[in-house]
């Protein structure tokens, strides 16, 4: 169901997440602050890998507008399943967090270049470039909006591919052949497999 491109997108998404708790900062400052905090946790010799994973997950959990991301990934299917919306948000949030949190360690030695930010009322975009030790750089652009005065991610565009649009396309294919319950089941199965 999910491609390697999605895995790379998810790993970069989590590594470069924005900390919504620092509402007084600009979106770009929040990106830099969160990256420093994540890399400090990942690079710390304290605790075991499981403890570091949990610490990163706690740090990143409030950075996203999970409701908006879930709504956008379902697109036209969102209004058709009102009784399942809350369940989908919870399942999608767990899936995203657990699928990619373990990959953060692979990104700890990457260089991140900040290219700038654009703001328009309560929306912003922060443009960055991820420069790996080996391989080609990746553009990573964050789309944010304000929720209760805090900046929250609602989409990430990696190498011109929107994470939300990518999942929407996959979910549309699943829902064209299966039920909403089948989509939830597939997400839970993938989540369970990723957690090992």
C-alpha cells in the first residue's frame, strides 16, 4: 500500500516537524528549534532506543493538525463517513507516528538548509533542503496554519510531492475497491507490522 517514497517522505516529515508549542516564534524558527531538539534526543547516549523513540514521539505529537491532515487525505470521502471520522483520525495519527518514528535515527547526520518562509494571514510555508551525506538533496516544504494561535503542520511537500495528496491518491484507490472499514483495517495492520 505504501511506497518507499512515502517512507522517505514520512521520515523527513517527522525529522523536520514543527513544534506548535512555541507559538511566539515564526514558523521558520520553530522548524530550527524542533530539529535541534529532535537531533539532541536521537544523538543522546542516555536511555535506550525505545526511550529515545518515545521522547521524540512526545515531542512531535503536538506539532501536527492531525484532524486536518486526516480530513485532507480522505478528500471527497471525508463527508461520506461521519460516524468513522474520529476513528480514522486516531488510526491515521497512530499509523503516521508509529510508521516513521523509527526511521529518525537514519537522518541524524543530515544537513538541513533553511531557504525561507512565506506567510499569508494564518497560513505559512517553510522551505528547507535536506542534504544527505550521500545522495542528492531533497526539498522539504512545510505547509502550516494557525490553530488556536499555534502553528501546526497540515501538509509536507517533499521533492514536489505532497504527502497529503500522495495518501489521498492511495486511499482513493483503496476506497474505490473496498469499504471504509477495510481502509482502517489496512492502516492498523501496517501500523502493527511497523511496530514489530
